[in-house]
C-alpha cells in the first residue's frame, strides 16, 4: 500500500501527464483537420494566388446554369481570383444582348459552334476557348420505346445501343401518323401526331440543334449549305416545329416538364445528354422509374466554346480549361471535356452517327422561315 505522503506527491505528476496527452491530442487533431483542408484541391488555402479578386460577368446557355451555380465551382473560381456572375440566354437573345453597347459582359459562352462563330465574327473577337460538349439525346419512357420499336422507329445500333431513327420519324410526320395508328399500340394510344418535343428554336439552342439534324436528314444526309436547299427542307421542318404547338423557351423547362408531367404530355423530349445523366438520385423532381435515354440517329454535338471579350473573361476561360478540378466538375455535371484528364475520361459510349450543324447563316434562314408569324403559319400549313 502506498503511503499517503507518496500519493500526494504522485497525483500532481499524473495530472501533468494527462494534461500533456490532452494538449498533444488536440494539436494532432487540429493538424490533421486543418492540414487536410489546406491540402485539398477545392480549398481556398490550397490555391491562393495572392492576386486581387477580379469580377467577371458572362452570358451563357441555360444548360450550364447548374455548373456555374455549383458551390464547388464558385469556390474553385475564387481560388483563381475570380468572382463570376452569369446571365442565361437563348442563342439569338445572346447575340442581341452582346450587340448592345455597354452590355458589361466579359465573356460569352454559347452552346453551339455556329453561334460561337457568329459572335466571333460580329464582335471581331478572334479568341476562342473550346471547353466541353454534350451530344443531343432523347429522354423517353420504356412503353414509348416498346411502341416505337415495333413501328421500326427505334432500332439497335451496331454498338448495341438503341437509337431513335430521325428519318423514320420524319416520314411519319410527313404522313401525319398519330400514336394510336401505330401497330399494336396499347401502351400509348393517344390521338396526337408522333413528334419529338423540343424547345422553341426562336429562343433555344437545343431546338436549333434539332434543325441541324432534321435538315440534314431531309437533305439526303448532306449538310444544308445553299438557300435552295433551305427552301427544299422547310416543309419537313415546318411539320416538326409548328405541329408541336406551344414550346418551352429553355431545355431545362422542357426537361422539367418531362420529369413532372410524364408520358401523357411529353412522350419524347430532345435534351442535352448532360441534363439526364447528372440528374441525381433523390433529386426532385425525380427521374421516372421507367425513364430511358436514347440518342437520335443522327445526332449532333452541342459544343460549348467560350468567347473572351475582356481580359477578365479570358481568365475565366483559361481557368475552366486548365484547372483540373474545374475540368473534373464539368465532367461531373455531364459534359464531355475537350481536354479530359485521367480522372475525366468518359466511360460513356459516344454516339455512332454524328452530323455537323449548318452555318449560322443557313440556320438563321431556317429560323426566319419558322418564326411564328401568320404568313409563315399559312405557308407551313400548305
């Protein structure tokens, strides 16, 4: 048994030892937590440049809104000394906004090569920074796939994937085929024309991409290049566009209608591949349990090229191109980076049958002819 005198001498030593152990534990925990954060790619300390913050304002396509709103993207851009704000516009609205003097934009980030070409030409900006792309795709439902497969409009491609045959769809539109006329259709026997739902081409790039696809199919699988060819394909384009009735202004609104209203209203929707594959599980509104993603055949890549209008805009483009974390986040948002890293090489199969869009001038001629005026409506009704 330890004498009371020795106990009194040992207790202070025990307290000292416990205190030292506690201090060391706190120090180690702080080092691990803070040190981990300092070394993480997305943390401010990991990428402090010492440069003053620069504000940049851009005009973008609506399909990139979620990417720029992602807090991780915002933080990573801040690491590069950039505070970025964006306005989303359709392709034609984007051009109108950029033509206004004193618009205050540092960069334009359209969703197609044709619009990027036009912006570069009109504003005399030679610099272009290609960043990523997304093929156009079709969001639909399993019962619709069954009906259209029996009708020969959905086929199996050489790589085993199912594709929506735009030539067959166009032929059905010419004949005014309705869903209830398709053979053996008990899944969706409604009295409306078999059409692919799109956005309004007067407002949205995704519908303009549909014009690119359909015009080439109608032009015997050749890109439309002349005014005569535009006039020749217009009757087909009229059916595909005017017969839809009212159309949403943006691809995000169309995709939300597909999610919320379902097969009854939107049996097939032309969207960006990125919108579908990055719709997170549990996100509301949720993907329907019988949802299916197809590629149209042919399809077209929507290529996202940043046009820097100021030095601040150029810094944004270079950061989005060169920063591995921003490239990774673009891939996470469903885009296919133009300069992928080892972490962002897509495991998704690229579509087999891809066409290139016509020139901006050819597309503008189509859009003028498809503008919902009484004269155009009468001409398309013939």
